[in-house]
């Protein structure tokens, strides 16, 4: 039963299990004590710190163990903002950071601070130039901290950390890197100032995180102060878990080169085959500058939650950023920032040891799973296919379908909506109260009932419609004219 959700968490690595069991008998005492048991525990802690620091590429005295990767991020952000409060209260982040970073940013805003969110392109990658420009001091004051993930947790796109770090150094701004997804594959290069990660991402025990604060970075640990871990992680450490985390990190790095090459080839195969096997699918994320084990795609006219359950029944555990799989009923903030199709979203993240047979088994069940969901929803016919099984819609760039962004609606003769009035709709479809992907399905069912050049007004209050209506237009060759609240206008072009 293949587990394809490695980006969320991995089972305990064999080396971690061995180290955990071995240290249970030796690592139970307080490592701050001077008696024999305490000194023995201290030796284990120091050895774990040295092993983890070597894997990260930092000094041992720069690395602290925390209770989780989330705690490491929160502490790193709060401590740096406090330590540099005289510089300013601006925090710069990318729009696709992990929710732990964005939650910390929201808390900073609620306390009177300023947050600048740098947009990304359709592959999920920030522009190093735009990020550098966002660092500049403005009327709100200087920038205290910048945050950038090394690779995105939902689509696998790698970020230009080294280039952004250069801009940060030139501006005198420390850069915190969320390395949760990339650290299992090797150290993060570039002149970053802080780094955070969680052990469960590489097969270490849950409840262990890493926080690295480079020497020279102004940092004030959030109160209340604690004498352990340089004041950055209060409370009694889970020493056996820390030992297991450090041992497994060193072990996965020893295997990373060969495993990354093998998994990258499998992901390349998935990226190529899914659009051939499943009509109306958009593969998202950068096809080249990406993690070796992650591939994400979205299927038109598909309920993401139903699809995940269908794949689970077939024996495959995957993840999704679709709004219909979340409690908030809003699409993933990553997909929203990228402006890509959100419905029927599937993230496949292959764990070490995945075989070609596992991937072929997944590809064998995926088409029927998608077809079954579409049939249940009464979805219309699929898009036209080219001679090689790929969509023939104009404007495809090989990375997915290109289309006007939702914030760039076009008017009746190619201008923007603000330049000329929108045409009266030939037909109105009321899909209010219906969840993704039903509004787009209802739109697809009626588009052929209006003449070429005519418009349809879709009323839909599902948040996913803001992404999915423009995406549907691009995939089906129609023109997205923009929206006014929950009213979306589409012009039939063919």
C-alpha cells in the first residue's frame, strides 16, 4: 500500500529507531546536572548537536533543538523581530510561505507591525529582484527580517535562496530560511542568517525541530526566558528523540544523492504521463527547479476530497490543496498565490524507496478514479486532445495552461475591464451555495448554448471560483472577462 505523502511526514527511519531505542537507557537524565547520569546525557546531547550542525552546515553553538519545526519558525521570527526592533518593524515574506510563517506574520501585523508579501509567478517561484526591492526602507520604517522557504511544501518549487540572501546581505537584513522540505536532501546554500526545520520531514521522531541562528544575528529569545538551548527552547528536552533526529538526518544525507536522482526520474515520468492519461489536468510547479520527490496537479471537474478518498481506497495516500478538502472551504494559499486551478488538486510526494512499480500502479488507478468522480458530478465532455494525447489549447507552455490572471480581466475588444463597459450576458447561471467544482461544471454545461462572442454570467460564492473560472477559460479556450464580487463573466470564443 504505497504512501505518497512524504512531504507531510515520513515513518521513522531505521537509523532513528535504533538511535532512539539505544538512547532511552542513557538519555533520561537532566543534561544540565553535574552528576554521572547528567554528564552522560550531556555527552549524548552534545554529540547530537554536532551531528545535526554538520548536516546543516553551521556551528554547533548556532543550533538549538526545539519542540517542532513550527516552534522553530515562530521562535526564529519573534526573536529576530524583537532583537531588531530598533531597525524597524517591517517583515518581508513570500506569498507561498508555510502557514506557520504566515501565522507569525499575522500576529506581527496585529501587534502593529508591517508585513510585505512578495508575489510569485505561476510556478510558485519568487523573483529575486522583486524580493530585493521589497527589502528597501519606506514610510513604515526599516526591514527587521525577511523569510523565504527553500522549497515549497505544496508544489515542490525551489526558491532562489542564494540570490535573495545576497540582496538581504546588501540591505543589512537577516534572512530566515524555512528548510523543512529541502534539508533532507542536503544543506541549504547561500548566506542565510537563520534556518528552521522539523525532524519528521526526514524520518526523525515528531516533536523535534531545529533552529539555527548565525553568529552576528541580533536575536532576543521571546519571554519568558529559559536557561536551556540558549534560551530558545524552554523545557526539558526529549533527549532520546533529539539523538534519533540527528542520527537519521546524517543517515538520509548519506543516501540523498542517489535517492534524489532516482525519485526525480520517477517524478518526471508522473509529470509526463498524468496529462496523457487524464484529460483536462494542469500540472503545477516549476518543472525543473523543484524538489526531486514532489509533483502536484489539478483535475478539472473533480471534487478533491472525493478523489483523495477514491485513491485511498485504491491504496494510495496523497495530499491536496483543494478547498473541498479543507475546513475553511478556501483553496490553498499557495495555489491562490500562483493563480492556478485548485479543484481536484493532488500532491504526490514520493518517500525514499518508492519503486517504478509503485508509480505505475498509481498511474494505472488514477484515470478511473478521476473518471468516477467526474461521472458522479455529471461533468461535461473532456477537452480536445492533440495527436500525442496532450491538450491542444493555444498558449500552453509545457508547464501547464497559460491564461489571463484573475486580477487581469479583459474587456470586450481586448482592453481591460476598466477601459470599456462589459457586454450584457446572454445567459446567467446561478451556482451560489454550490461548492467546488460544481460552479465550473454548471458553467461548462451551458457555454455552448450562447453564440460565439456571447457571454455567460456565473454567480458563485465558493471561494475556489476565483481561481477555477479563469483556469477553466484558459483550458477550454474561452475568454475570462473578470468578476464583480461573486459574479464572473466569460465570453465564448469557440
